[in-house]
C-alpha cells in the first residue's frame, strides 16, 4: 500500500501560487494530521518526505509520535516549481503567460520554472520505485503536495503524460488528508 498524504494548510493567502515556495503550514493542523496518521500507520513504515517546510513539519511531528518510522527526504516529491510565478496571485498573472502555459501544457516552463513533463518524470521515478517496494509487501508513505498526488494518480492509471491542461485532474486530498493506493483494488480516498 502507498499512502499519499498532503501537508496541512499552508500559511499563505488564498489565491497565491506557492508550488515550490517554502512556506510553513499551520502548526495545530499539522499536529492533528500527525496524530491521526500516527494512529493508523503500520509499524516501521518508510516515510518519504518532500523537502519543503510544510511537509518537513508534518514529518517531524510524526517522528515525535512514532519514532519507529523511517523518514527519508525525497527531493522528487517537492511540488512543481512555477519560477517567477511563485508568491504571485494567480489572478494577477498576465493572461498571455497563462495562455502560453495552457497552450503547450506539457513542455512550457510555467513562470520559467518547471514544465509538466519534467514534473511528471520525477514523480514517476519515485512512483515506480514505490510500486516495486509495494510488490514486495512494503508499505510506503509520501508526505507531499496536491500536485504530486495528482501526478501519482495519473501515473498509477498508466497515464505518463498530459498534453492538454484540461486533462490535469482537479481532485486532490484536502489539507492534512490522504489517499491510499492498493494496487489492483485501486484508490481509497479518506480522511486521516
């Protein structure tokens, strides 16, 4: 089983692009997510963590409650990097810049940052390794971001590229929540 856990609510205004922006998460919400997760995880599970602060906070809170879990920072689980768009309001971005991205969704580097092809590629590398471990009976947990979880869901379904922006999934776990992947039996979307 692979658990994909989204960090708690970040401390940033709604409507601001914060993909790779290293913002902290709400402490009480992080503590609650860690408590809920700590009660449900199997013993000794491997936890891979995005390097961004909002996920590292959750990992540290979980480690206090569950010293038996093995934490590993995995840079490929970071959210997509939007370059110069980071920290900007989405509704303040030039319409032509947004159109350039949606018109070449797969290869355009949004804000000069990362393109979807590179983003999906790095998430696929981690997913493939996790799938191999899962076949060996090892459960894994990712403490990560909505974009990474959306990408993982596509990859698990066999879709490794997204050329049309409208095909990018809108659904993701709420802040501090998780989706669990059970292989052939599919996904379970649940609260912690």
